[in-house]
């Protein structure tokens, strides 16, 4: 992995920190306040998950593709062990809380334990169910499972980079088609909120493509290094283009994704998520460019939030749900600065505690016994971007 100074990529840390912050903002409205306290980000903070998707696509894609590009013996077994040690402990800990405290944390319905254990609960999930924010983890875990197999199989049958590009573009077009198809199949313009969440927003078949722009960056980096270097030389231009592109797609989602009296619009539902991911991918390129301001600026606390982001994401929503009542009982307005600060601070602190007490021991175990995805090369933990 690329590193500088203290072995952290500041730009990626910043993007990851932004992603978790805007998710917290969005879920504060959904779970706690029902008010747009943070302006338009209270409505668009869900896009933080899409940014996480692009970042994961790049970081995981780079792990797999860099090994292949260097002719190393990539090990599926080691990859899966490392992924499981990274993602499962935190997830199963929080999952246990949902089943131990069903009265406090359960939703309108709860998927089977088996589906939660296998990361398939997002298929058929409806808004308001138990542990709904796990839908994005399902898509990522399914990506971790399928992507390296498909990549190694493609490499085995034909070492063609062109085939890889066709696969990425084809898969994105397939997801676009499936979103459009589901829009027509499940109600067209009058598609209900529940139907939209179940058949378009949560399901893997219509959201997996948002990981692929990140994979495309990894493919470009490892198999087109000259082109990749030429693109990164324009780091600040990438940053400006990325910010403008994200701003434009935010505007479209804010004003045209849903029209009162009409419903969810076909064009935004069908194409919007792909364009959002591509826009975020431009920012990821800017974050990777040594010529970009984003690459060099070290925002205080961003690295820590980036490091804790997975744990914070898992734990924050049930904490929001639990904390709302006691804060109100102490006559603290949940929409006031104090109320927001208490709930946010407790959630971030508990995310840190989950990271420190559950995630860190398993990461140390991974570093000691499974330091690399390859059988031939050992990469010290200090030289990896932890994902």
C-alpha cells in the first residue's frame, strides 16, 4: 500500500472520516430527531455509505490486483481469513446485542439468525426492520467473497486486462438495467418507500456496482501505471472536478430523486447511484495524488475516525435508539447543540471502545499469524492501510 510520513494516507483517512460523519448526521435525523438539523446533509447523509463502497472497492481491489500484477501467489484462503478477522468480530458482537436486547433494539420485523450470520439479510429487507444498517455490510462481504474468485478465474482462463475492463463496465451497466427494471416492475413512478427499499436500495443486485469504480482505480494503478501516474499528476484538478461532480449529483438527488405527488423518478433511481459512485471515485483519485491538497492535509482526528469508522458504523444506530429516551428524560432537547453533542459523543466513544476491545485484539492476531494475502511476500502491518 502507498504510505507517507506515519504510514497513513491522509486523503483516504479524510474521505473515510467524512463518510462516517455524514452517515451519523443522516441517521440522527432518521432515528432521533426527524428534523433536518444539519440542513441538506440530514437528507443526503446516506451517501456516506456509497463513499465507503468506493473506498472498499479500491482498497480490496488493490490488494488482489497488485498481487496478480507482481506475479505473487495470491491466496484465497489467506485473503478470507484476513477479511474475516477484520470484519466478523465487531459485526457478530453488535449482532449479539440485537438478539440479547430484542425489546429495546428490534424493529418491525427481524430476519432469521441464519441470514444475519451469512450476510444475506439485505435480500428482501424492508425499512424499519432490525439492524437495517447491516445491509451495506452484506454487500461488502458478498463483494469480498466473490470478487477475488472472479478475478482469479478470469486471470486463469485469459490474462486479458481488456477483459477486466469489459467486466467492470458490463457489471455496472447490468446494475443500471436492474434498477430501471425494478422501478418498472415494482410500481414505476408510484413506487412506495417500502418497495423501493426492498427492491432497489438494500438489495445487492442493484447496489453492487458502486464498488466497481474503486476497483477500476485499482486496475488502472496496477496494469496501466503510466496512465495512472499521468492522471495523478493533476491532483488538484481531480479534487475540483470531484467536488463539482459530487455537488451536482447531490443537487440532483436532493431535487429530482423524489417528486411530491409523483414518486421516485426513473432516471435518478436508474442512473444516479452509478454517477454518485463515479463522482466519489474521482475524489479517491485526488486523495491518492501526491499533487493534491487532499493528499497532504492532515485534519486533526480524521485518522482516528477513519480507524474507528467500521466500529462506529456498527454501534451508532442502536445507541441512537437507546439514548434518545434518557436524554429527553433529563429535559435536554435532542435537537439542541447539547443533546446532539451528548448522543454523538457517546456513540463515537462506544465505537472507539468496540474498536479497542473487540477489533484490535483480532487485528493483532491477524498481524501475527496472517500478515499477507500472498504466500510469497510478507508485508508488515505498519505498511498497510487497514481496511
